[in-house]
DNA sequence: CATCGATTTGAAGATTTCTGCAAGTGCTAA
DNA sequence: TTAGCACTTGCAGAAATCTTCAAATCGATG
C-alpha cells in the first residue's frame, strides 16, 4: 500500500490536533464567519489565530475570501463537520470506557 | 463552554496524527493482532512501534493483553473504525478539491 | 537456573510545532 | 494622503514530539 497515503491521513488528523483549530472548525459549521468574530469567540491573540487559520487553509479544510474590510472563512467541505461529529462520538466512547475502568479500580480496593 | 473539552478533542485527533499509529489502527480493524504481526506489517523498529502503541494505549484507543509469549492489541471500541472511515472520506473530498484547483490553475495558463 | 524470543522502558539528540512580539499589507473613510 | 481598523507574516525562544540506542521485563524452554 502507498506510504504517502498514511502520511496524508496522519497529516489530516494532525491538522485537527489543536484546540484553537478545533474551535474554529466548530464555529464555522453554522456558516462563514469573519476573523473578527472568531477572534471574539476564541480568546487567543490575533497573530496566533491567523497562524492557525493558515494551517487550516494549507490543509484545505477552510477557504477564505475578502468581504470589504473583513476576511471571511468557511469550511471547504461539509464533510469536515462529519469528521468532528465522529470525533465527538469516539471521545464519548473512550471517556466512558476510561471512567468505567476508573470505577473498577476504585471498587477493587485502595492498594494494588 | 468548557475549555478542557476542546483540549480533549484536540488530543484525540493528535493521537491519530502519526502514520504508524494510523496503520496500527487500520490493521486492528479486522480484529486483534500480536505485536509481532504489526511489526511484520509496518516496517518500523520494535521500540518505536512500542512507543506508538503506548501512545494509543494512553489515549484509550487500544487495549492489550498477553497471550502466552505474545502481547495482543485490539481496538478498545469499534467507533475508532468509524473515525478512520470519516477521515478517509474527508481526505477524498479535500484532495479532489485540491486537484480540481490544480487543474484549474493548469488550465489558466502556465504563468500566473 | 540460564537463556532466548518478545516487548517495553528510559533517555538523549534531532525535528517539529506553538506562541507572542514587532512589523507589514489591504481597505475604507476623513 | 493620512489615519485606522482588520489581518497576515517573519521570527525567535519555549515546548512538545520523534527516533533510536541501550538496558530491563516477562514467559517459555532447555
């Protein structure tokens, strides 16, 4: 199987591996937003947000265009929203498993 | 909204952001496998594979158990397979968009 | 008990990613 | 054309991640 394929998949996921980038994508699920609004919602420095937007742009997950004085961002494909949804599901599954394990550990005595 | 939630989501995706880890998860989709087999399939050093398996374990995406002389690994939840599938879909969407863009660029003349 | 195959752990150096600051570009309005 | 938002870019230092080597563990076997 093609090695670069795994590389591409890994890069895709790595692109999502940052809290600010995740937030941006979630905010864009409901439609395009100007940087100004993202900035107001996320609590990060403007230059930092811009860097993260550049990462998302390079990965092809968002597109941007200028609207008068504002720069607007939008998801490049609605599939991105699906991926986020899948992520939420897994997170739920993994966290419950983990909690279940924790409970089990607690129940089996304090030591060993 | 809770800040740690975005953190958790980002960590989940970051866990997938490595070619070896992606391959491991894909190989485990069809059922548990011993490290020995993963090693034969992936072409990476044993200690490196072990490090990556540890990352997946800490993230709660796989579980392991010993079977005689071998250590077996398995997906901790089938939801993981869904996430990989979603990733494949997006990758397809993003790459076609990108190719379409490339084609467009090519069609519009060799220079700018 | 000494060893061997299978796997994990620890640690260090190399590489990548993150963050914030200073400076720069693009538009709009006075 | 000067001024002022709205963003982006270039960087440098800090922090996190990767990769590999050497050493340690765990079972099974001679």
